[in-house]
C-alpha cells in the first residue's frame, strides 16, 4: 500500500513535535552522561552535542557545571577539577547553528521559586549543548601540570559547554 504524502507529512510533524522523539532526533543523544564520563573522554566528545547532568554553580565570573561525586578527574596522570564552564553560542570556539533556549531560564527560575530554594541547596540540572575542549598539550603547563590555556575565568577549565538548553532541575537539600 502506498502512503499518502499528506499523511506522511502529518506523521512526521507529530513525531518531530513530540518531546520524547523530537528531543532524541534533534539532539542526537538519548540519556545524560555524567560529567566525569565526558571529561575523562574529552577528545571523544569534543565538538559534539552532549547531554550532561551535574550541579550548576556560578559567581560574578561566570557559571559552571560540576559533579562533586567525582572530586577530581584523572587525565593522563593529572588531576583536574571535574567541571566545565557554561557559555552561550557567541562564545563557541567554532560557530554553532543554534541559539540558547531563553525559555530555559524562566523554567529554572519558576522551579526554584516553586520549591522555595535556599542558598545552601544544591541545584542539579541536565544541560544540552556542544562540548568543546583543546588537545592535551595546549591545556597544561608541562612543568606544573596546571591548566594554563583552558576556558573560562583565568583559563582554568579544561572544557566548555556551549549551552543550547537546560532541563530536569532537582534540588538536593543540605
């Protein structure tokens, strides 16, 4: 039986507009990776869209995603903070073909208000974005082992996430 073109267009529209199927197809990723997994395999994920879950923190110098369950990542014998700096599309190393989902900000704010977030609460979120890093030799000082040519404030992060959107907020109370 031959499918009617109009029916195919309707089915395609419904599939792509469905959150579950649309997200998987649009983002090319199914479930969140841990931050430790992504940072331990930086070269593998470099330049790719990732969905990664962690704790969001920030200050006047910017925001970052970290995972305190993994105190430090081991990268060719060097201990590095298990965190990535969060940036907008205009700060991408290579141009991206997306814009930041500004509605995500209001969803997170509404969540924090609804759950009466306190200053000492930990906010876990899932970020979707393009992971960017640099080759090992460009990041570290060979003598001190410190990150010297990284990303973010004082070039101290080994990677950055160019953020498309943020989802699935959860609070951990202390």
